[in-house]
C-alpha cells in the first residue's frame, strides 16, 4: 500500500479521487432505479457579473453511475453542483420531472490573486423517462 502525505496530493486530485470513489459506491442508474429508462438533465447558469456560461444538457442512461455531480463551468472554480439528492428523490417518487436551483459554493480567482466566492447560480430541470409499466 502506497502512503501519500497530505502535501504531496493537490486538493484537486483529492477531490477527483473522492468523486471517483463516490461514483463506484453509488452503483449504476440501472441497478438503483431499474424502472428508469433515461434521465435528461438541463443546466442553465446565471452569473451576477454578466452573461453566465453556456447551458448544458446531460442524458443519463442506465449504465451510467447513479450520481449526478457537475463541476462548476467556470474555469478555475473549485466548486460544483450536486443534483444527486434531487434526482434520486424524483426517481423514487416516480414523478416525470423536477426543477430547482443551486448556488455554487466554490471560489475562483477573479481580479488579482485573491480568490472570490463564485456564487454562480444554476437552474436545473431533471426529466425522467420511465420504463413502460409491465402489463399483466
Ligand atoms: Zn463556481
């Protein structure tokens, strides 16, 4: 077993590793929610300082990890958005869609060397396509 000291591993690397472990632990969408065919997640961003980053659409299939984390689209920001709870709640409730918003809790360099809170706002819409009910 390889031991690494805290100082030799960057925070970003630690985060990537933690995220990888969470994805493995979460299992796949198909395992956790066999009645779900597909998930479509739309992300729209609003920046207080001007036009936000381009929106995104993510299609998630049963073979994908049942974990819905998205890094902040601002380059250099260490934050991100976690829609895992929202998506899981939605699929458990067997509802077709959910909407909500989150604020980035990360920080990024703006002017000068001092990092500023990011505060980018995300508006999301999660739509679920369920398996057709198995008829009797
Ligand atoms: Zn951010």
